[in-house]
């Protein structure tokens, strides 16, 4: 009895390879994303401490900035720099 191998159509293989490439890119870029979030939150904490009036001038409330600055680096940003 001969073993049978399952073959996927070429289009299915292409889709699987493209999805795999997207996943790999996301995993590789994750540390850079975390670093950017960490730096943004550190700068936000410094602005809260040194110049809170600047935050109000650009439309970020003090409470919003405090909430964002207290989040972990792996959590997505709630407020963004404008």
C-alpha cells in the first residue's frame, strides 16, 4: 500500500506563506514597538513632572496623561502624540 501525500493547490500555499510572513514580521517588529511605547510613556511622565501646562496646550488632559503613563509597555497606546 502506497502512502498518499496531500497536496495543497498553489493558491492555498501562497496564501499560507503570505500569512506566515505577516506573522513573522509582526513578531520581529514587536520589541521595537514595545521600546517606542516605553519611551513615549517615559517622556510623558517627564512632561507630567516638568511641564504639565504643555500637555494641556496640545489637548492632553493631566488625568489622561497619568493613565497612559502608568500603563505597561505591552499595552497599546490610548493617547497618541499629535
